C-alpha cells in the first residue's frame, strides 16, 4: 500500500501559498497514533485494573435504633432525641 501524501495540497490567498497539506498529514498521523495507543494500551490496562481492583468494604453503621420509639439515633447517644428515653 502506498502512503498517502497531502503535502501537495496548497491554497493560495492573494498569491500567498498556504500549505494546508502538511497540516493534514500531521493531523492524520496524530489521529492514527492516538487511536493505536488508546485501543492498544489504555483500554486493555483499564480492563485489567478493573478485574484486579477490590470493592470497598461497606461503611460501619453510624446509627442504632431506639428501643422505645424505633427512631435512628447516633451510636454515642445516651438518650433518644425523639422520646428522651435512656438508651443502654
């Protein structure tokens, strides 16, 4: 396969040549290299890390139920804020 070459693409504005072909060559080369790196390195690495990563342990309970009114109160509470009953 031949390598496409856009370096011959030139626009002339008021007699001044603008080499748009060189920019097209660089842009196409960048997109090809970026896609190879993304699909060849980044996606497989992310997939591998997702398989190795362990799930976070569940957070410990921060509240407990009141034995009288069954409302949720903090673990360190000595009395219920709703019914004012002492909590053991």
